[in-house]
């Protein structure tokens, strides 16, 4: 086997890469010194709730598509075939449910942080626990997502590792800290276009060199890389239709339903309708991204066949193989390799900027503002910018930590995935089960996290021990990982020899990573409900209006109303038109004593206005009746009114 082969960038490649950084910084500076100049927390953290659905949807897509996913999807398809393509089936429900369940609840409550919901539904302790869990998850993740692609790039092209890390980290910190959410969303739009262009260029040129798309498909078919519909229900199978199409729905819900980075984008929309539309627009875009990743994998197979650069020893891991393939395809076309690297780092930039902004938001809204309610707007905005800057520096520190973690790098990805499922379970417990109380929520979250870490770490150690026993580990340094989802795509596989089906605890450790989110969120819900029933379930009168989605009332429509009342299945969501009217009023968080919800002063004002409006409308209708009736009938009408 030969040593690792390095290919080098041309000057044109470096220029294109530099243009990406300059353009991203320029967009950030434009939003820092235009409009309201980021002088309020509303503008800095929520983009003044003024965004239209198109930039929001492209930003949702960019946050989803990380550099690791850009490298991971083609190598997954090259190695295992197109079974992964069935993940697209999960996108439909994975976006439809957030659009019509999570967005209406969050938008009508006028939240800034997703975890603010947990206080309105349960209490402050649950909110703080949710916030701290999210911060832990994101801080570990963002360093790895910055370092991992830079490491792969360094190995293949020889580009300076820490030069790339520092350039990306500092540029991202600069435009996020100066331009706020508006800058993050618009840079995401630009970076999404770059990502599409980079991947499309590789596919077009690579397919052309391989003899055309028809030839690519023929070679993939002959090489058994075109997978059929696998309906095997075994949850231990890594990829089947059920693991991808059903398990994937829970991954999508954890990402698009309750993740602060995505929720913040919904809440920055001008109206609830535009927020919902952004979910619908992102659906076809995601399908295109999935197709591009899979097609790139097939083009790679058409070029190398079974004789991969990894087997030849030209590269050390599958993620490096994608970069090797790109440099190989573009070796006689200066500039296009730079375009793909710009595409790769666009994925990293969009992910990290979303992490900075969402972390600054939850820290400000959930941990600082509740303790300093009288803080001036100017101070709060300055502190929010400072937090974005601090998290940027923390990201660079975490990238350094990732560099010395070695083989534990994969475990860091796993930790991110482990936490997403329990957080989804916590929100589902509050949204769908009115009788769940705060004690049940806390115990459920702890149980879900414990189960997630047990399975995740146990699975990692089991695979490592199997690999050591064999004396070799066929693995990728970067698991295939769709950005900010709860996925942990470990491609740690033992030799192709058939293994006996694991039993007992080993079977639990062998669960397909696609079921992690569903399994862990179910644990939270089941434990949370049991504890709530044992400690005294919530009553409907104790619930804050609008915090429960009336799905149970819809499902149990056949029960008499008195039974549905006992099960807290009656309370509907607030009317969206009324929610719209109250948008002009400052949203004041309802203060709660334990589980008792106190009504906001604004709610009373709104109700008074509605009562006056109803009274005026009734008087107007009565006047119209009097004008229309003949005198003899008018007397009868007045008598009836008096009797009433």
C-alpha cells in the first residue's frame, strides 16, 4: 500500500475560498450597520420578527446541511449503496408535524427561546434543565464540526490545519456577533447557493469523465450499489426502510421541531403562516440535497469501483476519500476544487453561526434575563453580542480539545446525538400530555439522558472491543452525520463475516442509530407520565392556556366531554387571529407559582377589548334589526328582548 497522497491547491482555488470568507463577513457587516443597527435584543436575536419565508427556509436547510454531512453522504453511498436515500421518506412527516404542531404553539406564545415554553408549561427548574442540556450539547458539537472537516482537508490537500480553523472560526464569530440573526440567516442563504454549486460541479464533471449519467448508473447497478426497498423490521439492522423512513421522522422532529437554532428561525418570521410556509419550502430543497449527496457517491463508485483510494492507502478514512475524489476530478480544472472547499466550509459556517446565535439567545433569555428583569435594552443587546463573541472563542477552544481527543472524536458526535432524543421527549411530554407535571418532566428527562448515554457509550465500547479483538477497525473518522440532528451515523463495522444475532444487553447496544431518537424520547414520555400519575397529575385549570396541543382531544373525540375534561383533553389552542392582535402588545411571561399559572396582565386587557368589541357588534346588529322590522313586528321584538 502506498502512503497518503496529497494534492495541492492552486492560487485560483485559494482566491475562491477567500471570496467565501470575505462575502460572509460583508453580509454580517452590512446588517451590523444598516436597518436598526442591531440596537435591540429583538433585532439582534430575533431579526425583529421580520423575515420572509424564503430566506428562513434556506437558512433552515443550511443549518441542517453540515460539512460533515457533505463529506459523509457520498462515502456512505459509495460504501453501502443507495439504501440511505430512503431517509427522504422521513422528511415529509418530519416537516409536516413541526409545521402544524410545534410552530403554532411556539409562535402564538410569542417566545424568544424554545426553553421558555418549558417554564410556561412546567416550571423554572425544568426550563433551566432543558437550557443547560442544550448548551452542553451544542458546545461539544460546535468545536468538532469546525475541526473535523479542516482535519480532512489538511490530510488531503496539505492546507494549513489551524489556519483554516482560525479563519473559519473568527470570520463566523465576527459576522454573528456584529450582524445578529439577520446576518446569520442571509449568510446562510448565500452559503446554501455555494453548497449547491459545489456539489453540482463535482457531479457534472465527475459524471462526464465517467462517460455520462447512464454509464454511472450502469456501473453502480453492476456493483450492487443500487438498493431496493428493504422491509426488514429488525431494529438492529443499520439501514432498512423502517429505520430510515420511521426512525428518521424522530430525528427530523428533534431537529425541526424543538431545536433552538431552528425554532429561532420560525419565530423570526413575519407571520405564523410564513413560518409554516418555510417548512414546506425546505422539503423539496432537502430532497435535492439528499439526491446530490447520493449522486456524488454513485459518481465516486463509477470512477473507482471496488478499488477505492482507501483500500489503496491513498487516504486514511472515508471522509478524506470524498476530498481525494474531488481533487482527483478537478486536477486539470483550477478553481473548481476551491469551489467545493468553499461549499464544504459553507456547511461548517452555517452550522457554527447558528450554534453561536442560538447559544447566545438561550443564555440571555433563560439564564440572565430572569435574574435581571430591570436590565436596560442597550445593556441587554451589548451583553448578547458579548455572549456571541464568547461562544465563538469557546468554539475555537473546543476545536483544540477535539484535536487532542483522537479516537474519542466519534464519541463526541455520539454525545450530540444522545441528547437530542431526550429533549424531544421532554417537549412532547408537555405538548401532548396535559396531565404531565413538572416532577414527571424532570424525572423523565434524567431517565432519558441516562438511557441515551448508557446505550450510546455501551455501543461505542462494544464496537471498539470487537475491533480490537479482530486486530483491525474498518471505520470512518467522521460518522455520517446530518447536521444538528440526533443522528449518530457510526460506520464502525466489523469484517464482512456473518455474526450471530446479539442478545440481552448487547442487542440494546446494537440498536440501529436511527432508532436512538425514537427510543430515548419514548423513555422520557413513558417515565414522565408514570411519575406524573404517581405524584398527582396536572388538572386542566392549572395549565397555562396555549401550552398544550389538543391532539388527545382530537384522538379521543368519541368520549363524552366530561371524561375528556378529566383527561385534560378539551383546551384548544388560542385563535391565531387573536394571537396576531396581541403581537402589538409586549409579551410578558406568565409568572408561575409551582404548577399554578397566573394570567398575564396583557391577557386581561385583550379580553376587555374583545368584550367591548363584541358588545359594540351586538348593538350594531340590534340597530340593523330595528331599522329593518315593520312597526308591528318591532314591538314584538322589543317585548322578546325585555323578556330575555
